C-alpha cells in the first residue's frame, strides 16, 4: 500500500468510545470508509447510531478516540461541524425561509464569500450570486426538481424536500455525506425513488473509478430498513451492543461496537431488486446485530477489515 | 359586504342614540350630533388664537414622541433579545431584570419616569422604549431558543462562520416573529404615550383629549380617538405588508 492509497479514505473513526456518565454507548469503534463507498449503517435502537453520527459530524465529540476526514490530502479532526462533512437530516432538513434554489445555493454563498464581501462589494456579489444560483439550478435539475426551484419547503412534499436537502449537501462536494434516517418519514414509493437517486450517484462513482478518477461521493446512511441498507449501500455495517464483551474481559457492557461489516450487493438505479434473494443477508444481520440473545465475537462477521 | 353592513349599523345606531339624547337635552355635548361633530372637526383643523392648528401641532408632537420611543424600543429589544439568544452568559445576566421590568405597569410607574427623565422628550421616549423592550426581547430570545440545533449545525457544514450563522440563519428565522411582536407592542406603546401626555403634556393627543374632555367637548374627543385608532390600524397594516415583503415564506408556512 503506497502512502497516497493509505490516505485515500473519506472517513476514519479510530478507537471511538463514548459514554454519558454510567451509560456506556460506544466502545472502541473502528470504521474506515474509503472514498466512494456507500456505507449503510444499521443497528438496534439504543446502539448509539445517532451518537456515532453526531460524533462524526462534530457536534458531540466522543470521549475517546479520534475521527478523521481529509481534504486535499490534509487530515482533519472532526472537532466541530465543518464543510468537509455534509449532513441530511430526517427533520429540519431545509431552511424554511429559502426557496429550493436558494437552499441549494446557500452553501456556495456561505463557503465562497464572506459577509464583508457581500455587504460592501454589492456588484461583485450580484455577479457571483447569479453564478451560484446557476450551479444550484443545475444540481436541482440533476435530482429531478427542475420544476420546483422557486418553491419554499412548506410548499414541497416530504420527498421533494429530501431531494433538495441531498442536493444542498452534494453541491458542497464534502468528503463525506451523512444521512440520518433520511427517508424515514416518506412513503414506500417515494423512498424507492430517492433510493434510485442515490444509486445514480453511486453509478457516477463507478464511472469515475473506471476512469481512474477519485469517486465524487462518499456516503454514510443510517437506516432501520434492512432492504434500504442492502439496496443503497455497497457495504453493510452493523453496530450493536450485543457482542461478546465478557470474553473481552468486561464485567458490564462497555457499549456498542461494529459487529458486522460486509460488502453489499450493488444495484443499478433502474433495477428493481428482488428482496427475496437477500433473505439470507437479512437473517444474518438480524441474528448478528439485532438479536439481544446472541453475543457475537465482534470479529467474526467482519470481512471488510478496518485498520485496527 | 358584511363588513360594510356592520359599519353602517354602527353609524345608524350612533345617529339614533345621539338623536334620542338631544330630544332629552338639546344642548348635550356628550353624544354630539353629526353637526356638532363637524363643528368639533372645524375647531381642531382651523387656526386658533395662537395662529396654530391643533391637529397639526398635536400630530407632530405625538408622532415624534411615538416614533423616537418605538425606534429606540424596537432596536434595543431586538439587540437585547439576540444577545440573550446567542450568548448564554448574557442570558443569565439579562433575564432577571427583563422579567422584573416586564411586570412593572408602565402607567403606574409614570411618577418614576417624571423624576428620572423630567417631562421632556426623553421621558416619553424612555417610557415607550422601556415599556416595550421586555416583550420584544423575550420574543426574540424564545424564538432563538426554539430553533432546532440541526439548523445551526447544518449551517456550519455549509461553511458558515459563527457570525454568518447569526445573520443568515438565526436572524432570518426570527425576523417574522419579531415583526409580529412589534405589531403587538404598538397598542401598549400608544397607551403609555397618551397616558404620559395626559398627565404632563402641553401639546399632543393625550393633552388635547384630556383638556377637551374636561370641557365636555366630546365632539373633539371622538374624532381624536378615531384618528388614533386609524393611526394604530395603519401601522399594523404597514407592518403586515412589511412582513409579507421581507418573509414571504412565513405566511405560506403557517397555512
């Protein structure tokens, strides 16, 4: 492995542990996400998915361990939310006071201009603003919302709002995009459309890989729908507090860790998957990750080995 | 159509009551007839012995006091609310005095204002401003506390600085609620001003109404009240238009 390859990751969690007083949540969690991977993160409720996501985002730092991203070859420690990490929430995903277009253009504005520039250099700002909005419009076209650019979030359906929210995160070209149950509030048909949209992004990644370029999108999607995880993710990561911590010499559960990490089947956007074929995967995940009776050796179901 | 009918009914009822009163006492001025009201309007729109028109003098005095007071109160209320919302140390520091100030009835504290600020412009301004600051500051403060932290965190992922989070996210979210609060503060502000003018004014709407009421010239008092009502209504309407212009998303969202 050359040094450049070593650095070719989107996200690296090293020995992350977190607790709230006596309540142990995460234990020695290691997860390295390569650039271009779509990681589907699953786990039973209370396993610390949200805690991990907040730690990666940088709003709530873990008690131990470090979380690294990199930008232009520089390593960044996730000490606070920054423009190298994008986030799509289930709720509050958009700013209600901006239209779809301005919601998407907001990041360009905040990132590439300063307040002083916008207030003092009006004419230059006006020119830039037009350019930002053109780029935002192109992005909205890409996610299939060319018609809805001038609508406010309150005038859009839940599915449209999530599309805009994804475009808003994508336009920043962050090193990693976190999606926290992004489609949890949507109906089945809308979910599938949005999954297809993500798969289209994955296709771009594959094309970039084929050309030898750096794949543009790296995703961590938290979901409670196993089928969604299997369809969207190219890698399934299961986080669970039900692992064999007694064998590791703990008297009480030290918190959740990664107990499952395997590649997932890859789909084309227009391909309607036959979920019956994945009954085995679902069964295995339910057994290993979700079943409180099963205390798994945490290394047994890890085929994509993280750097320990 | 129904609105027009209700106004017509009110006018008819007034005419009837006034007519009945004048049958009992033809010299009555408490419920003036339409002719007496016209006399009253003439009285305050024509030049008096000092070559002044009351309505002009009163309007200038009252509106200047009002606009300075509202201007200062709105500015301070907004700034204090933003500071309380954005800095938790200032929140702890400013909350008790705000809560206390909000509970003091301004009209009852008139004497305090006279002692502290005299009877000039600064007294009126202080009274209006201090009267509306607590309500405005609390509104802004609570509106900021209500903002989901996700919205702020997301702004940082979009490359915002701390200052930009305040100007581009917090401010824009708070603005329509603040305009609503200003609309609600207009009424109390007018009450404080008129009360102070009634007690110490030598010109202004409160002064004129008190003086003419003592002479039972209700034909001046009623038109003055009508003008005050129109003034309040116009301001409220203007603020609603401003809100619709600045925050077009707000009304759509509340639907």
